[in-house]
C-alpha cells in the first residue's frame, strides 16, 4: 500500500474522534483539577490533542511531540517546525534530562554579518527577512525526544496535526487580530497567496487550512528527519531562502543535530529546581535568582509589596548583568556555570543590595538600552498518569519569526539570529545586551532566555512550568515559583498574580497594569527606581501536583490557552 494511503487511513480514523472546538474547560471556580494527566498549552486544540494521546495510553513525552506539531499548525505566531526550543523532563522514576533543539547559525554566518562598512548595525537585518533565519531544530528535536522517551508509534503523534492543517482550524479573537495587524509585514516578504493573508480582515471563527503544511507533516511522518531536512521540504525552504539575502544551505540542514544536555539543578528552600542549561541563560539565571532570594523573607514582606519588588529588582539587576557577560553556547564558549551558581559568589554579588536605595545599573556594569519589544514564544507543560513530566518552550523568536513563509512547505521560518549579540553592547529586540560569549560564529547556538523548569519537593514531582516573553521569561518563571513556594498559592492563583520585571538594562521596573497602587509607585520612586507600565508580562502554562495528589493545571489568563486534564 502506498504510504500516502496509510496517512489517509490514519486521518480517517482520527477524524472520527477529532474535536476542533476551542472553548476552554476552566471551571467556575477557576480551578482545573485532574487525577490522571494534564496538558497546559497556549491553544486549547493543541492541549486537547495532548490529552487525547494521554488517554490513548501515550506517555507525557508522546503527548509533547503531538502537542508540538499541533501548535505548529494552530498557533503559527510561535508554534513551529521552522524554529527551535528546549525541553526539560523528569521521568516517573525521577531521572531528569534536557533536550536542546535550539537553532544554529548557518556555516556561512560571521560575526559582522549584520553590520555595515562603518561597523554599524543595519536596521532590521537580524530581525526580519531571510538573513535572520537560524537553522531550524524543532523537527530533529521532536524526533529525538520520541526516539528516546516515547512509547507510541510516531505516526500516531503526527496525525492530529496533519488533520488540523488539512481540514482547518478556527481562529480565535487574538489570532484574527494579530493576522490583520501583521498583514502588511507578511506582504513585504511573501506573495499574497499565503494562507494567512485574506482579502477581507480576518474574524474570530474564520477557518484556516494549510494544505502545504499537511504535506510537510506527512513527509515527516513518512521519512522522519529526512522529511524535513532533505527532499522536497528542504528544497522548498532553500528555494525560499535564496529569494532573499539568506545564507542557510543544504549542508546546514544536513548537519543540524539537537543535543541532550544535563539540566542545571539547584535547590530553593528545600525544593529541587531542574531547568535548562546553556545555550539558554534561563536555568542559570533562574537558579541565581532563587539562590539569592533565600536570604530574604518574601512572605513577611508581602506579595508585590514595595519591599518585595525592590528586593526582586535588585536581585534581577545583578543576574541580568551576569547574563550579558558570561552566557552563551557552551560548545563555543566556556560558560562558568559552576561559578555563577556558587553560593558564596551569589552572596557576595548581592551584598551591595540596600533595603532603602536602588543600586544604579551603570555601577553594576556598563550598558545602554532603551526599548523592550513584545515577543512571542510558547510554552507547554505535561504530566501523565505515571508521573512523567515535561516542560517544553519553543519559538520562532518574534511573532511569526522572520515573517518569511515557505509557501510550498506551509510554515514560517524563525528570526532567531537576532538572539546573538550582533554587536557587543548593542541591545537586541528585547533590550538584551551581549558580548563575546554570544557573538555570532558558524554552527553556534544563539543565547536564549527560555526557561522550561521542573520543581521537586521531597523527591517527588511538584511543578512543571515555563513561559514565553523573551527577556521577561526568566523573571516570570521566578515569580511563579515564589508565588507557589513562598506565598503558598495554588497553580492558577500563582499565574493570575500580577508581575514585575527588571533586566539590568534598561534600568527600569516594568510592572503590569493594576500591579501597583499609586502609593507603592511613589514609594518605589523614592527608593530611586524608574517605573514603566507594561500591559502583560509572560504567559505561563504550568501544572502543580497538589498535596492530595490531584494535578492542578494553570493556563495564563494573559493568553487564550487552556489546561486540560482527565
Ligand atoms: N527568542 C527568545 C529566546 O530564546 O529567549
């Protein structure tokens, strides 16, 4: 029987049970409890795909593969096959690990590729278009994840995504709004025939079908890695890359390999924290923040009190300054992880924190930045009935990545090259500064802030979490952990709580709408802080194992995702 017929049979069987209703199942008390398994992702259709896999007997890792491919269809602003990401897992037996499927710089990349002859950065070159594309890692990553930890046939995990791409999925309000907002940007780089461009403005409820993506996913189902990194899909990608100033070549696709890495691990008030090591800065920075936090009684200070925000800000200021200097791809630069996580180093670093006065970021380390742009990335968390757990954060970098759409393949390509330090001291789109550790080199992975994280208590699984938000990912994950451990909140409450963010440069506290009253704002100003309102910080998808053994799913109300359990 021809393999395309096999895909149709799978699709037919799947279509008998498929549900493309996007309503969420958060109950009236806003608590989402389940006994057996839970999936929390940025899209209810993707969460449902994951839960269906768990119900069919798949484990958390099978569900992760299915959710990742489903998000690549129904959440095109960040879900992807043309991007990359990181996964942190913990098996039911307590074994932990992490998978790095971050994009890499193409072989033809060089450190000055975004600078003009006067060594000035050329506006927009690293953030949009064909030259901003890093070699995608997601497909290789999902295949390796399945090979090592999956239990169901790979084809069963691909069929839901193929079905959604072929039969279509309804847009929600936010997606319709963003597609309308980005229409002109899409048209700058693509033909008007791509499926995300409509003649009239998109409305919530409109259906989008992406048959070309169904074809690509079908090739991945049939040929595995080769269905993406060689053959027609690779040809379509490179054909597109050649239309612009792109440098990615077949050799880059052939050479791409995701990597298993030992996670970074540490403790916080007796809990074990397991997070992503470099080339993400997320795990190291998170552990530095938590270790530094142990010296303070946040509960006594009060949640989002002036004292708590001042203290978190001062800790964050120092950690982000370290990030700018020391963090990069460990395969290219000797990242001093041990030193950065050394208790004496952290305590010495924080010894200059004063309770009644802010420190000046210029005195911590030089730098100069002035903007933070919004960003997209997406995170999902899964726990299965055996207690296997996985946290996956994946991204195209900006919303819809480089905006370059591989029309014959049906997917966007990332603009992850902007996460390199394109010129020492020059901020990237998140206002983050970098130096030598994160300079561009062929085959190198760009530094990330993604922080998929797992927390254990007394040797048992406690929490799985992560967030999108570029530079704000780390402080978002940090605050959710404080909310659960220090402030004893449940999962949804810990996500609902308002957040602040500081990243050393710019020297400003960003705070969410309604986070601070005017008195608190005045008090923080009196300590010397500059404040700026930000509508939303982070969008966490997380799961908590409660004391009664129930799983509490958290889906951040800042987005339209859903935690679905059974
Ligand atoms: N592209 C955002 C990050 O990796 O941190």
